[in-house]
C-alpha cells in the first residue's frame, strides 16, 4: 500500500503511535531493565538464570517446558479422539455432547483451575470420596505437583485440538477415502496416509496454542504445583520480593521461548490446506467393529462426564453454607445466601462491574485498532511486507500475561511523555490497557480471515463508481467483515472478563477484577462465595457465547486465530 492520502497517513501514524507506546515501549523497557545490575549495564541476571550451581531457575524453565510438551501430547490425544467420535459417528445425544465438549473453553483460567481443585485436589470431592469408601487415612489419588498441573492443562486445552480437528474432519474429501479403501488400504493405513496429513494444519495450530498457553500458565502452578518451581511463579516471586530486574530477565526468557513457537507456527507450513476440500464429507474415517465402536462411544461419554464434574461441582459449592465443607465428602448444609447477598450488598458487585467495564474498554480499543490494522495490512501490495506487518502487529499474542504485567510495571511507573505527570501504575486504566495489548491480536487474526475471503474487485468497483474510502468500508467491506468482527469481539470479551495472570500483578483494591476477588475469597476459605462469583462469571461468558450464535461450537474461524 502506498500511503499517499492524508487520511491514510494519519491512520498509519496513529496505529504506529499506539503500537509503539503500548507494545514496543513496555517490552523495550523490560529488556533494558533486565540488562541492569548494580546501576550499570550487565548480563549478571542472565548468568544467574543459567548458573548451574543455582538450579532453581533452571528447574523452573525445565518444569515449564516439560509440562508444556506433555500437555500438548495428552491434549492432542484426547481432543483428537473426541473430535473423531463426535464428527464421524451418529448416536443419541451426539449434538448435545458435541456442544458440551467445548465447555472448558468458556471457563476463565482461574475458574477452571478452582473447579478442578474442588473435584480432584487433595481435599477435593473425588479423593475424599475414595478415602471414605476405602477407609484410608489420607485422600486417594489427589491431583498435585507436576501431574496435577498437567491434568489441569489437559482439561483446559484439549478443547483447542477438538475444535481445530473437528473443523478439518468436517471438510475432508470423502472420495479420497473411498479411493484408498478401493485400493486395498486398511482403516489404520488410511488414517495415517490420507486423514492425518489433512489434520496436520489444525494439529500444528492447536499444538502451538497449547504449548504457549501452558508456558504462560500461572494459576495451575500456583494452586497445584506444591513445591515445584515454574518460570511464571518465579517471575511473580521475584516481583513480590522487590527484585524487578531479575523478574524482567525471567520475563525475557519466558517470552523468548513462547515467541519461538509462535514464529514456527506463523512462518511454518501452510495452515489451511485441510480446510478447502471438495467432495462429500466422509461418514466414517475408520470402520471398526460394533464392539470397538461401542467402546469408543462409551469412552467419549466417560471423558465428557469427567469434563463436566468440575462445572457441576462449582455450581453445587456455590450453594454451600460457609464452613459446611471442611473434612466432609460434600458440604453438609446448603443455602441460597451466597447469591442472595448480591441483592442485599451492592459492594459485592464491585469486582463484577470492574471486570465488565474493563472488558468493554478493552473491546472498544481492540476493535478500533484491530479492524483498522487488519484492513490496512490486507491492502498492502507486497505480500512479504503484509506478512511481516501482520506478524509484528500480532506478536503480543505470544507474550504471556505475566510478562505483559512486568513490562507495564517497568514502563508506566513514570510519565509516558514529558509533561504528563499521571502514572498508569496503580490506576484503574492500566488493567484495560493490559487486556487490550493481550487481546487485540485476536481481532486482527479474525478480521484478516474474513478479509482473505472477500472479493477485492468489489472495493475496486465501488471506487470506480466514485465511493470514497469511508463509504467503501461502510458499504462494501463492513458487511463482509461482520462475522470476523463478531468472532474477535466475543473472544476479546471472554479473555478480558476472566483475565487473572496480568491482573494479579497490576490491580489495586478499588480496581480489582472478579478473578482476583475469587482468589481472595478462596484464601479466606469462603468457598461458597468464591464459587458463586465463579458461577456468575461463567454465566456471563456462556451468555456471550449464546448471543454470538454458538461461536465456539461451529465457527471455523477459530482455526485462524493463531
């Protein structure tokens, strides 16, 4: 694109200024701070991180990478299995179960982890129930340590594989499968040689997203890791101990690992070869015997039952009377008081209102920036320039929330521009700004997917008929972009409403979001109140998904968000 018109030049300048102030400046400040020790430039912090005599940091990195890899493997196995069963077989309640399979993605990270803790933690319902059943002195098979973190990640992230693989399976060319069968290929060989290559783009996308999410995970290690070290916990600990320089170096290390996988995905093999096939969809990829088919369906039912247990538990516990669940298997007394309190004490709504306000602010900013940026990049004449511009603009997608928080603390504890005395650190505004930086790449990805499917000749025709840039956008481009805008907007709201990782480092008491309030109630052992807040947040998110037309269950655009 040649930026010749004053309007285009002004728009590009504004986008560059926003990107520079909100992304480049904070990350640059973090890198600069990591290179300081004792008041001068130094690599001491990085040497300390890789010091073989101090194995804490190396163990933290190793645990984070190990858990991320294992999470990818098991999430892929479960997600692929569920996608296969629910797209290829027909049985009663299949459509309902297919929708329920995506429920964990509607749970904010903190809510999902707490719900899992209530069911499978050391004092959770399942371990206590087994203890009572078998009469043991301690709860049986509680989730904890490395295995506990992996289980939580698999519970939360297998949905990525389920969504992406389901989309690919739904567009397979049935004639290829028939041809393979006609040539004597067995079910397993057909799956390996024909089906799996078509699933490769979706599997790569889900693997990278799962790995990055696992590396950036903070809540699961915080509540399940016990004495194990993770890099996100090390960053949090360093910040709380006042060693912000070391926290910056640890953040740079974590960001580097995440960016490597993001670049591999973005610049790697084409992602969409599996989504544009012609021909009839295959009714079944592998045709096992009736016994095998029944076993697979029963296994899918079992997995979904386990998946629903945390959601059911958090709803039940939201009705528990405070103090009624200590050493019992389940709460001994129930009340509607946890919800009734919201109608008698307006202060209880403060965290919910804060989250809604900050999410809406992040939404407006993300839509304004993301739509404009995606439209400008799509109009770039050079394909290479457009690819690198899109990559640069969406880099924050690969930056963990803990890193964003540390970068903002370092960058905005002083005036951004000369003559502006107001500091952002410690104010309400720093949280929606952090949410904006974390979420706007989702809008760019989603809108870009819509733009790629739009016929560019329509804009040229409108221009030939005398329509100006604004009218061309409003009358021609906007209707085609609405699905992408809706997809990105809903995902921004969901991500912002449940955001916890950045919030825990940036909030103040008056600006605390609902995720921080849930943790505060949990630390006070107010289980019922924490669960009630979690249910309210979950209902808000489910309502958004319902209004968006079941986005997560059916929109293939999710495959292109990475």
